[in-house]
């Protein structure tokens, strides 16, 4: 496995876990722009963060597909048969 394969497993999963943990543990005493999280009596924030995660996954998937199609027009993304073992 190369570094490009590990991008989602590191950054994607880390970002998802970070958003969920922030929506659970955030407290309004931390800063003036923060609100209470699910463990502080505001479970709506957890639902909003899960909705944001779902929208971002769809957006990133569509944008990645568009980039792959455009790249395929410029250079061939498939390796020829001589490179397959």
C-alpha cells in the first residue's frame, strides 16, 4: 500500500472522529463562540455534525470522480497489460 491509499484512512477517518468528538465534548466555557456538546446537554450538535459529515462525504466523492474523469481525458489512468503481474 502506498501513501496515496492511506490518505482517507488517516485524514478522513481522523477528521470524522475529530468532528464527532468535538460535538460530544465541547463546552461553552471553552470560548465565546463555542456551544455545549451532547454531553453538556445539547445533543442537536451531534446530529448537525453527522449531517455535515454525510454532506462532505458526498461532496468529496463527487469532486474526486470529476477530477478522475478530467484526468482520464488528459492521460490514461489505466496501466497497460505489461504492467500487470
